[in-house]
């Protein structure tokens, strides 16, 4: 009876997990942005690249202008949600992508929003971004556990950092600060680590 209850709880937990947003496998991420650039879908190539490499929330990403990336390898922004100033070290690969795509798009006004709408008046809408991402992931057959949404970007960054650092506590502390979480527990739950640890308890049992 106990075994059946545990099995049921695990199943319900996993079902619940599938309703959340997962991370993009790193190799799939690299392949996707390469294909988007190849197919001249520059807007979403940049959006996904900036999202994953910076870990910014979508509201902050959509407000970015090309001039934000003209000051070297440090991006300084005031987060919409927290009102805190953040300094982000820009990865050289990301800077190369931005520079290359800016040239391909023949951008002459660097003060304009990078992700401007089709009317050229303001950034594209967040809800429209999520709809477009679902279409893109279906088209290119990219699979993620859970929903396809902009939350994937931060989780992809988090999972990559954890994997490169062997899931160390130090990497969790760094991600806690990067994501603006108040505790390591929140970061663990956000990245699905807590559930993996709980599942590991069951797997560690043996006769």
C-alpha cells in the first residue's frame, strides 16, 4: 500500500512538473539559434540568444536597444520587476551574434528597440513572443520538458551553469544572486533541483 502511495505521489509530481517551463538542452539551443540566423529570423535568433546568455526577464529583454550593447562587454540595466540596477558581463559569443545580425539587418538607428513591432512604434508584446516561440519550437522540432515560454531562457542558463560546475552549492549561490532569489531553496525549486534530490532518495533505497 505504501509503495503504491509513493508511486502515485511521484506520478502526480511529475505530471505537475510537465505543466511548468523547462530548459532548452544546450546543444539544441546552439543548433536553434544557428538555424534561425540561417533562415533570417533575426529577431528571434537575437531574443533567444540574449535571453539565455544574460538570464534577463522577458520584460527587460524587450526594452533593449542596440545602444545598450555599444559600451563594451558590460550591460547595465534597471530591472523592471525589482527596480535594481544590474551589471551583466556579456559573453563574447553573444556580442558577435549581436554585431553580425545588426550588420545583416543594415541597422542605421541604433537607438531603436531591438525587438520593435511591425509598426515600428514599440517593442513586441510578451504574449505574442510566447505564441511565436511555440511555433518556432514546433517548426524546428526542439523538445523541452514542460511548456514553451520565455521562462526557458533563464532556466537554460541556470541548468548550463549547474552542469558546468557539477551542481555545486557554490553555483547555486551564484545563480540565486543572478536570479534575485531570496534563498537557495527557491533557486533549487526554480531549476527543479529539489525534485531531483527527492527522487534521489527513493532511488537510493535498496535491499
